[in-house]
């Protein structure tokens, strides 16, 4: 008897009210059987995202066509002020959408300031919004995301839970951010809940510390 993968089980759970969930499960398992281990992980992530989107937004049909290249997901967003633009992708192949400042902010030298986006983003359960620096921001502005990578949790979506980007001015001059300036980029990623299985021994031997693979 074949054991269903965690993503297939989630798809089945999300589609309990669908007309033919078993047929869908069979199709997903068949697709996975034809892929390498690496590609199987990619496909399962996409299945996982589709299932979450269906659970979060019931109006999206469970039996809607889905292919391994369809990675779209519907997410609710609220603008806190009029005139604020929604996040956009800079190109058709961009992995992340740009996040822009909703108001002017002055960042003194070697200090941190919060740049508001004017947006509340409702991240689906089981996922998170990662806020990353844009490659041009340090080079052109002298700013970097102060906490490395920001994490927006699914339960941070109340009426006043605005997404703000902490930026560090690492230069010796004042940096001014104007409303509409793109200062970060976001990616919505899967965040499975970890269940720890403590073990006295692990599967592989110790590899060594930092730099142990350098030649």
C-alpha cells in the first residue's frame, strides 16, 4: 500500500468537499512518480501552496486546472491610505514583488528607521511573507534591511498590522526615502510546522564547522 506524501494528504484535506478528490490525489501521485527527487520537492511545494489557497479562499474551485508551472496564489491585502500602490513584479520572471514606501522617511547616518508600506497583507496559514533587500538598494541608496530578512507571520494581519521595513543607513550621509520608492521585495513561502523527533544518533557523520568544505 502506497503512503501518501504530506502535500497529497493536505490536498485531500483541502478538497474534502470537492467532487472527485481521490482522482486528483491519484493524478498528483502519478506526477510525483515521474519526477526526480529534486523536482518532486518542487511539485509538492506547488501542490501545498494550491491547497492552502483553496482552504483560505473557498471560492477558488478545487478542481480548477493546475500545472507544475502555475504557481499563482490569491492573497488578501488592505491599503491603509488612499493612493498607495499595490505590490508589483518588476518583470514577468521576477521571483519577488517590490514593496514601496508609502510616505517620506529620513534616515540619519548609521541609524535605523521603519519605512511604512501602508499595507496589511493576510498571509495564508502555513506560509510566511519574507521581506528581502532589493539588490539596488544598498548600492544606490546606502540602505540595507536592518534585520537581514523580515518575516511576516499569518496572524499578523489585524486592522493596524502594517508591513514596515526596518532600514539601516550604513553611510555617513543622511538618506531620504520618498513615498513610492521601492525599498524591499517580498516572497510568500511555505512554512510547515515542525514536529521534533529527538534522536541520540543522526543519519550522517559530522562534516565539520564553518569553512570545512573549502579547498
